[in-house]
C-alpha cells in the first residue's frame, strides 16, 4: 500500500523532521517532493534500527536529471531505493533565509 507523509513543513531552522517507517522485508522506494525557498540543504537518511535512532545518508536520483544525488539543495522530485531499510527521514542540515517543505510517497511491492 502506498502512503504519503509530510516530513518537513515550512521549516526555517535545521531539523530532523518526521521519520517514516518502511515496510519490513519488502522492496520499497521513497519519492520526495522538496520545496526550498531561499537556500537550504536536505540530507536524505535511512535507518536499519527498529527504534529509528541511528541514521546514515542515502543516495537517490533526481527525477528530472536521473543523476545520483545525496545532498539536496534544489526544489524538485527525488527517488530512493529503500529496500531492506526500516526508516527514512529528510533531515534539514542548513537553511539560509527561506524555508523547506518535504513530502514523500512510500511505495512498496
């Protein structure tokens, strides 16, 4: 079952944001819609920890350019293969003047 979540909502300071649980033992992917006004850096991260307390950065692909990307600094759509991971978040590591909103769709199967 696919579901959508808001991970960051108009944040103006660095923030971990909301973490989403991923389907255990199934193939899954996360599609992000990132909106940055001004300047900011968003770091996509995954967790294998059932308590979602330990995080590592994950690379994905830009929907428009299909190039590999880790640190997100532009508004746009991004896709991440999250198979085997238990959690996903989009951590805002810096925000210049402006704000960041991140929504995601978790797809499994």
